[in-house]
């Protein structure tokens, strides 16, 4: 099986890492989005915004082939991540998902201990040395600001954590596999404002170390944390990429009338 080979991340110059060409996704006869051409720079945070049902989450699912798990789902076009042709039929999807992690809207820790939540995926990917696992657990929990909060109860249930702690644990679980890209599907929408702020701060702290794509309906959040923004919209029943650019471009000088209407609250 072909395994992913990613180009080195150059955070200083923000070189393109992910590129899609004419990317189209269909569920049976329904086209979720069509002909999306988008370039995502290495080390940046890209916010995907737009009304519900315009294909933002579906777009994320294509990038690490989670779309393969959806019946009657077909993806056309091209996705390039570094040197990797993501849609190649011989791609090793498991290896791809190790490099392109996914964080979902609702925190989804395993019904196991905090420790087991981090240990299990490491062992599944062939990391069995206990000292190495110990080091990764401490490092990733420290990276997400959880170590001091949970170090004395690592063997208690992860389900006893607060919602915000559970979401940070899920991010730590993804980071333990040393991804290059993190896909975040409305990671704060199920959280209270304080927990949401903590997760936002965590996401911004990962800038430069990882390439992050975040779906959000919160335009203020996109403006706070993103480097660039991509607006999706439904036109003639099909999701479309309307415009992408820097935060300043999108919010202060949008080029498309729909973008201007959306960011000012006149539409959507």
C-alpha cells in the first residue's frame, strides 16, 4: 500500500500544503459541493464559514478519506497534500488519517480511562514501548493544557471530564499520532463560553506547528483565530466555494457580493 509522504512544513513562508482541484462530492444523486479549488498553506489556520448545508463538513471529510465510510458517497477531482495524491485508489487510508487528524463537533472520548484514550491509538499504530507511550501522554496532555488538571487521575474515566476537557483530550489523542494536519468540525459549538475560549486559545497555540482547518458558524471566532477564511454557499442546490482570502480581505474588502452580505449579517 502506498503510504503518505508529506513535504516538510515551512511555517515561516507559508508554502501551500493542501490543494484541491475541481473537488466534487456526491451522496447518491445529491451533489453536496462541486468544483472546489482551494489552496491551504502549511502552518496556517483556515476557517471554513457559510450557512448550514453548503458542504463545509463534507469538504473536511474528503481530506482524510472519511468520506470512504459513507455509503453511496463519491468524490471526484483531485486532493494533493504535500507529495500525496489523496484520492489515489491504493492510498493507505489508515496512514493518511494518522497524518490528517479529525476533531468532531461533539467531544467523543472512548469510554475508557484518560490514559487508555491516549494509549489505545498509539498501540494501534504500532507504538508499544511503555516509556515512549508515557512520554507521549505527558507531552500531548501538556500541549493541550490538561496535564496539571488530570495527572493525578489518569486512570479514571475520561467521561467524567467536563465537555471542554473532553474536547482537549480528543485533540491530545490526535496530536499523539504526530499529525501534520488537523481538521476541526465546529469544535467549540457544544461547549460553554468559558470552555470554548480555552479551546480557541489551544487552537491558536498550535498555529505554525500544524496546518489547521476549522469549520465554524461563529464569524467572530473565525476573525479571532484564523489566518485565512473560505466562504461556502449553496447555489442552485449545490455547495460552492464563493471566495477565500485573508481575514482582512474577507471581512474588510470582500470581492463577492455574497461574501459582503454574509460577513455584515445581511445574509445567512
